[in-house]
C-alpha cells in the first residue's frame, strides 16, 4: 500500500469507527456532551434523511429482542463527488475584507439553538447542563462586540446556553445590558484581528483553525538540534476548526469540529514522508438569528415566529436530490503569503484573496455498507476517500482528501438556507498537516 492510499484509508476510517481511539480530548466547548452515555440512535428517527443513508445492523448479543428493534440510523455517507465542468471566470485578485466591516457584520446579539452530533453517525448526542438534565438541543444566546484587548483590535464573544424559555429571556436581558458578570453562566472567547489561522470574508463568514496540525521535531523543547528541520515526530494533537456562514446579515450557522491529528511513521520506511492520520472526535452545530445591538435595542425574549423557525430548522436535513446536479459556484480564496510591511519594512505574513467562478457537477457518493459501519472497516466502493455527514439545519460536513494535496485533509462546511442555494467554507491542509488555503463559496443550482 503506498503512502497516499494509506493516508486516505486512515482518514476514511476515522468516520466509521464505533469507538473513539484510546486518547482523550479536552472539553473544548461550554457544555459537556460526554457526561452521559451515548444516546441510542434509533430512539428518535429524524424527519428528513437522504434515501441512501446507511443503517447499521442491530447487535443481537446485547438484547434478546434486538430483532424487534429498528436498525440504528446513520447520516454518514461517502463524500459527494464534485466535478468542475467549466471555468466561467478566470482567477482575479480581490481586496482583503476590512476588519471594521467584519466586526460590524458579526456584532450584536445572536439567539438560536445548538447541538452536538456523533462524527460517525451524525445523530444528536446528549448534552449535560447541570449534571442531571439530559437534552439534545439547547437555546443559545451569543453577544459579539468590537473592543481593544491588550492593544489588539478584537471581537469579544460572550455565550450562554439555556434549558428553558424563562432562562433564555434572562440571558437575553443580561446581554442587552452587557452584563456578563456571572462567570458561571457566560463564557468568553476572543477573535483577534491578528489571530493566526483566522480567515475572514465579506458579510461576516469566517474560518478559524490551526496553521499546523502536527509539530515538527525539535519544537516545544523536543528533538535534537542536529535533526533536519523537515523531520516530524509522532504526535497526537487535538484541534478545533470553526466555520461560520452568514446569510443576509441576520442568519448564520457555526460549525465546530474537534479532531485529533497525528503523523505516523511511513510503512515504507523512515526515508519516506510520514503519514497524516486524522480522527474526528466531535461535531457541534449552532444556528442563530440576529436580535439587535446590545445597549441600543435588543429583545428580552425570543418571538414565537423566530422560535418556530429555529425548531423547524433543527428538524430538516438536506435531501440528496437537492444537491445532485449542476451548480454555478463563485469562490473566494484566502492564502497566506510572505510580504514586506509598508509600515516597518520588515517581513510579514499576509492573507491574499482571489476569486473565481466555476460550473460544477455534484454527484452523490455511494453508501457506507452496514457491515463496514458495524465492524469499523471501510467499504471500498466509495468514489472519493473520506466521509459526509448530513446534519440538521440543512448543514453538510464533508471531510476528505483534497485532490490538489494527496494524503492531506480538507474540511468543508456547506449550508443551504434555501432550496437551490448554498454557501460553503472549505479549509485545506497538505499531507504534513500544514495549512494551504481557505475558500468561501456561494452557489446557485442550474
């Protein structure tokens, strides 16, 4: 087996594992989804699902009546095969988005729902709030405002989750007054303008994540000084990749993927490059609506209409028939390049933006077979290595190997707020775990 084949098989296998590897991931979110046993995926069949979704066979060893139980659902499929049919416009340079415009687009109070989903099935996981109550979705209040933190222009985010409408109303009242003094209820996170790995786009969409998934030898005090700088040591590192897509300035979806990345020694020998092994640990989805500017005007309760929209959104997943076919896709790309600062004359790293438009053909991939899901083995019939999760709120998460970097990693988050339209953020790494580029796309179906 060559390097590329092994790396792709490792990536695909990370979806189908029934059990996580013997490694622990830190609790990187404001609420724990691992405090309760995993919920049986057959407990509440979802409303919508692609027709080709795989079903795992019930385990007869665990129950005498297993034959009478419905088969567990899985929202994991082989990746969507995307073919470029025609290039509609050539690559053109774009001006970099202004930080002030970005801060204005995301600023304000956002109210919505959040949930956590199993990376190997796409089924909702239970969330623990008080150590006793077990739920699968939470109300969410988020406030983002522009501020200066230690001399750096920053978007400060405060978040709080609620189990009841009454608690949500209290959180919204506090948000309107910018009162975040209760540290037990409000978490804080800073999005700094200078944050490494943060790529912003016009309209409030962005992507956050590491610039390097694995560390080279000799860094962080490890390794010998005589080792070559391009040698890598085996390492198991947990990262988060957050993607945000904003629609019409008043609706948005944020997806946060927790993954473990490791560089393994090549089976062909140490003279060959190491292999990137990736395991998905957790997938969180948050859909929010803009509810005003704190200090000026904000609601103190969620309207019945807005609540219904959120609830209906949480019941809907994209159908395969909606994605199959031809799309005209406009793509903006952000890449890091070395430049010289006009202010200091010193070298600096900047993000350069370009745009392009293509006509693409989306082909829905084959199933992962029930046997492969149940055993952890991958069905070799997939046309592309990796996997696709069909998530609530009409979100698709696709993780696969990018064609331009064999053995690398590509994380795509697609949101279809309306039938026949979608937005997408794609983050790409090479086979050594180094960041390559990030794209933000809008598309209309032909």
